[in-house]
């Protein structure tokens, strides 16, 4: 089974983003009574970053496997807690996991008016 972690670094200060709330969602197929099929998102876990700005466990221990997933970072609340303004009230990183069972690390480098991400190790 694939495992997931994230790390948030405040690139303006060079310090970890401690206490950032992050939600994990997975893509699901929705087949409403009307008969049209589409895709939607369902929350499967979440938490807050630790003293090193990392989040390695996702609450309920829901299985994490192949498919499309997304991490939603509550940047607005975090910046407000720092007494700072921000341009992006949340950052959503959508990614796809394959079937190889390896670890998936999704870091976020964050500033008030910019962010970047990459596939980590």
C-alpha cells in the first residue's frame, strides 16, 4: 500500500509551517439517481503539521491507493494566525498515485503571494 506525507515550509522565513491544517481527499465516481456519472471528491483524512511542518498520518488511517487525490492546505487561517495576510486562502494540490506501493511525499513551499510544489521522496 502507498503511504503519503507532506511538508510545508514558509519560504519567506525559511521556517516550517507549524500547525497548518491539511485535508486529504480522494476522487470518486458519482452515479446520482439521474443516471449521469461524474467525478467528485470525498474527504478521507487530515490533520495539522507538526513542529517540523510535516504531516505523516491522516487521522482515520483510511487506505491510500492508486487514483487521483488532493491535499487542501488552509493557508488563510495559518497566515492569519501569524498576523500576516495572504493572496491564496487555500492551496489545492491534485496528484495521481500509481499502483507500485511506494511512498508519496508532496511538499509545499509557501509564501504570502506564491507557492510551489514537487514530488518529493
